[in-house]
C-alpha cells in the first residue's frame, strides 16, 4: 500500500512538471510579393499619353490666293441730266476682296456739275471709302463714305454775277446693286444709293443716286 501511494505521488509530481513547461508557438511569416514597378523607392509611375495635357494650338488659315485674285480695280461713274443741271462723276477704286463675300476699297473721286440757269461749271475733288458684300453671284449690298471739297454758288454780286465758294461736304450712302460678269474678274455694276447725311451743299442732284461702274 505504501508503494502504491509512493507511485501515485511520483506520477503527480511528473505531471505537474510537464504542465509547467510553456507550449511551443508556431510563427508563420507571410511574404508579400512586391510589384516590379515599386522595386526602386521613389520611382514615379509613368504617365499615360491620355493623361498628358496637350497645349491648345490655334490653327490660323492662311490665304493662299495670289495677289492678282485679291485686288480689283474699279471705275465708278455717274451721269445725270435734267432741266437745271448736268452732273457727272468718276471714281477710281482699288479694292481688296476677302475670301468670302466682303470687299473694301478706297480711291479719289471727281464731280462735275454744270448749272444751266447760271451757266457755271462747278467742280468737286475728294475721295471715298467703300465696302461691298456680295450676297449672291449677281447681287450685292454697298456702302460708302465720301468727302469732297465741293464748289457751289453761294450768292450773287452787285452785277448779279454768281459767286462761287468751296466747302467740305461729307456723304454717307447705302444701297444695293447688280453686277453682270463679262470675264472671270471684269464686269459691269449698276447700283442705286441713298445719302443718309443729306448735306446742305451736296453736289448731287438728289438724295437718291444712280451709278454705273466697271470692274477690271
């Protein structure tokens, strides 16, 4: 009996010693695969072409027409006869034609005015600036500003002879016209205009003016 108690006591001591030892711990190490794009610290990822900001480039269309197709030479004339006067006008214009419908020009002008009642020849010299919009192949709108030093009869002396004077006369006319093409650039222009300013000493016979022109 004493041996059995001694065996039980011995087994109890051994079991207590085994339970006092710390258990074994298994540590697993996870290895993270690093992408080849981040092997180098601080290396920037390349930017795709779609993300790159392209500068705004404004394309200016260059007029490739030769100079002879841009410049026109126009001769504008007017003539009128009534019971009071004989009127004549001639203007030489150099006109630049833009690629579409607009053209602008300028040139000197001369106006002749014969007063039948006083038997006086009156003259006017100056120039004008014009602009034309060719809306159709045969129809256009027209506007012009004209400034001339105009000669007019300002009164009569003691012998009842007319006194001629000069004054600056400005006219702003708007109107429309028809053109009849003779060649690729030449043609005949017929227009009617109205003077918006209606100056006091205008050399024209009326505020409505009819003109005939030639383009070369």
